[in-house]
C-alpha cells in the first residue's frame, strides 16, 4: 500500500500532496462533473468520495465523510475558511493576507485562528473559485468581484495593490429569507414601522434605504419587494445579484465588467436605460452609486412610481446630499437635481447598528416640499430613541 492508501488513525488529517494530486486528477476526469457550468458543491463531494474509494483509502463512513469534506475544501473551495463560510452565524469572512482571517459573527468582528500556508496558497484558493466562473486574478487583473453559486459575493485584491495581501472579502447572504416577524422579534424593525413601510409599498411610494455597509439595507429591500402586488412587473437591477425577489413577476438584470480586452462592459446606467424598454411597473436598483441615478429619476418622472433603491449614507439628510452629488456628476444642474429628487423620492429609511452588533431601522423620513429654490429638507416620520 502507498502512503495514501494506508489506513491511519486521525482521519481529520489530509493525505500527502502526491495523493492529493491524484485525487484532484480523478475528480477532474469524473464524467459526472463534465460540462461547461460550475458543478455544485454536493456533486464535487460525491466525486471526491468516489475518488477516495478508488485510491483505496479504507475509512469508517463517518471518518470518510470528514475527509471528503476537507478534501472538497482544499481542492474545490477556498480551503481553510470553508468551515467559517458554513457557520450560519457568520455574515462576512475577511481575509487580510494569508495569516490574518476575521469574521463577522452575530454582528461582531472576531479574529480567528485560521491561516493559509502562504500568499501563493491563498491566491490559488481564490483562483479555484473564480477561474471556473470565467474570471482572472493576476498581475494584469489584480482585483475581482464575483457572485458565487450560493449567492455569496467574493471580492479579492492582489499585491501590489494590497501590500499585505491577497485580501479577500466574502459577503454571505441568509439561506432562508427574513420575514417581518423575524425583524420585529429582533427589534430591527418595530411593528409600527413595518406597517408604515408595507403601506408605502402598496401606495407605490418610492423608497430609498440608506445606511453604512452591513446594516441590513439589502435585507430590508428584499422584504419591501415581497410586498409588491402580483399584477405588477418589477425589473431588478444590481451590480452583483444579491436580492432574491419574492414578488410574483420579477425580471433580474446584472451588470457585466469588461473582459480581458477591456471590452463588453455593461454598467448600471446601461441596464436602467434598457429596463425602461421592458414595460416595468417598478424599477428596483440594488444600490445607486453614481450617474445611473439620473436614469432612475427619469423613470420616476415618466410614471414608474414605487421605485426602490439603497444608498450608502448614515441618515436621511446625508442620503439626500449624496443623491444630489450623484446627479451633479451626471451633469444635471443643482436646481434641476433638487427638483427631480423632491418630486421622485418619497421615503428615506435609515438603518444602523448598535454597539452590541444589533442592526435595524433608526429613522423613517420624507422629503419636504421646498416651495422655492432652497436646499432639500427631510422631515422625520419616526426615529428610534435608543436601542
């Protein structure tokens, strides 16, 4: 028997590198994984189990399952951080180079004991994930942003852009969508606020959710989408598809980065323009970050009430200022920008997080009619006094 074939105690240890390479070849040649699409993790684990048996590794069923999972992590996944990604309490995995891995677990940042052997191992792990999706990560293309098969979003940056890197960020999304009841029980969205927001969706009022990263903007936007009537056609536009619309008639569009020849890019602004030709009742933009805001305002001005979006801002007043800035970047004069925002944007819902990690709505406001040419103002309809 070879070293890989010798039954050993402690099945939590992986076979030596030579055996790993043989297993890798067997998995690559497995007919069940043939095809142009990336196989699901379950199919990879099944193929690995077959490969382990073909290699003659004799293990009890429970130990075999443990070894197969570790092999799948090392051969097809992100390696050492895969157990963190399987933790239901973890929402973000933050890899600051090979020897420093953090997670956000239950709303709090924690440093873990997870390590990669070196930069090359971390780079190889990312390539295993993004390569089959048609993306590159090398000196010519030192950063990548992709959506994984489970809906998670992976972003990676290589040295020299990240001197201590590679730096990898994985944002996970809940496998089971939240409900209004879930958010009420956690205190994130009190019942009175939930009722007001549901009424606003029914009344086709446009809504902007604002807050810092990780405050729950996308979660809330998904719940608002679920309240859209069955008779309405919704076009959802995102940079990376995160929303899972639960309304009856939804069309999803996703931007596309430029290819290796710097061609083929499709921007948010392109997709908002295209959506106007798709007979939408509502247009939902996952997040406005720039000049695409002007197209959204044009949609509102042409009768597409009830649009929704998110924006990075700490509160309603700051969100209005950011929206003005985006409109100015697109070439709108300030007065025209303010007029269109005043006419088009109805409710601003601000989210934040408490010191203990809890997240939720802290402010619901509306844009106040100016009655002149002064700056835009907002009026609170509800504000959280304390956590």
